[in-house]
C-alpha cells in the first residue's frame, strides 16, 4: 500500500477540520476518540500507508488515560476549604459523562495512581471492558457524522462489532500530522467544556483550562530527581559530568512533540544542558545511552514509576521514540548534540535506525520483560 499523495493528505486535514467544526457534540467522547486514534496510530502504526486494526479495548485504555487527569478536582480559588465537594469539570451537556464518573471512582480508590490501577487485573479488566462498551455504543459509530451525512473517511462505519480498521493512509496521516491534529482536537475540547453552563460558573477567565486538561504535571517532576540521579550515578544524562545540585528532570522526547508522561522518558540533566536542548530531539549518541539506561535499569524503573503512578510501558516508549525520530528525519530536522551545537539528523557517527534494528533495543525484548 502506497502512502497518500500530498493532495490526499491535504484533503484528510480538511475533513478533520470539518469533523471538528461541523460535527454534533453533546459530550467530549468524540474528542477523546479522535485523540485516541491519533495516539494509537503513533504507538501501533507505521509509515507504510497500510490499514491499521484497533479494538474498542485499545481505545478504552486511552479514554481512561485522558480522563484520569481530567478527574482531578478543579483548582477553584473561591471554593471554601470547608466545602466537602470539590468540583470535577462537566464533560457532557446533560449529566456528567458516565466514563468520567467511573474513572473518578477508580482514581479515588487507587489514590490517584493510574499505574497501580493498570497493575490490578481484577480492577483494570472490568474497567476497560466497561469503557470499551461505552465507546462502542456512543462515539464509535457517531464520530464521522457531519450534519445528516456519514463521512466515513477514517474507518468504515459498519455500526457493528468492537473492532475498527483505519482506512489505508489514515494512520500515516495521523502520524505525520499528529501535532496539528492534536491542537485541533484540544482546542475544540476546551471550547466545548467552556460552553457548558455548569462549568462557566467555575472557570471564570483566570484558569488555564488547556493546561489543566492536557498539560504535563510538571510540578510533580521534582519527586523523580533522587531516583534518576541514583540510576545515572549522579551524572548528567547528556554531558556525563556530575550534577552538583538537584538537577532538572527533562523529557527525553520533548513534551511538545508527544505530550504524555512516560516513566522511561524522564532523564536528569544539568540545568544548562536542559536549557540548551530545549525542544530539540537529542542526537543519536544520546539515544543510544537512553536505550542502554532503560534496559539496564528496567526492573528498578518499572518498580519506582509504578509506585509513583506513572505509566512505564517500555515498548510504548520505544515506539513513540521511533516515531519521533522518523518524523524528524522526514522533515530534515536538526538534533541537539551539546551546548549550542546541533546538526542535521542522520549525519553523525551513529544512525538512529541502527539503534532500533540492529541492537534490538525496544520492541520484542521489552514486550517479553513486561
């Protein structure tokens, strides 16, 4: 199957815009579904242009992940401390969305730890099954309805079953334009939540709703410093010199490129290295060190991040990393080497593809260990 032509890619983006601009929304489920298709295309798809099969269980796990953050109590300054009920944002024009209520209950039961919830099959499997059924009944067969017409450009709208197959070229486009599609989705999601009258009384004009709904929980990153410093033997991940102070917790794949907190993606660096790297991908030599660290300390990282409630699926982290470097190579991007030095990806001593394909860091090995 060949990749979509540039003209087909443009038409795809136009259809995404129409879906978000002209579709009928009574809850945020359609936003979550479209975001799940984009993220799963990154994590399970490739750039061949071929079709991609996904199950409602795959989608349900993403729903739980998105709404897990969004069931945090809203930081509303005018709520009295003595008030027992701290508000959770309404995600439906009527009563609260069922998935939100279910996820909120599990979050409270697990003291906020998504990783611990996933590790408990007696809890996780029924939760995924329940959310998957909501996905199948509610947004799955309604997402592609625009006005009175069904524009099933993403997947055949069969209206039966618990599996879909993204049409040829769809996963490719969602991978290529992930950042753009995500911005469109999140913008629509934010506007929809602000349009709900129940939320308007809480939000006012001061709360950064987008950051609250989708931002990294950066204020919590400091709790990972000691652990990362220990497994890095006290050295900066990038320059390898000792870190005299606390150091900065950095996203190895920058948050701006794929905004999901994955445990294996965290590294500890000197502030000067972190500030110099900014939103660049790191050069291939750093990528090799990242693979080596994650494999060497696999068990310790799984235990620590699991206790902290952070998702730490190494195979998913590797898949996201492969995608990020593929996108950079396709764009002819520069990677960060050290200090102010950058260079075009693939022009150095290392080849990033060899680190995946020849050394077998990542997929089969990580899957076996997990």
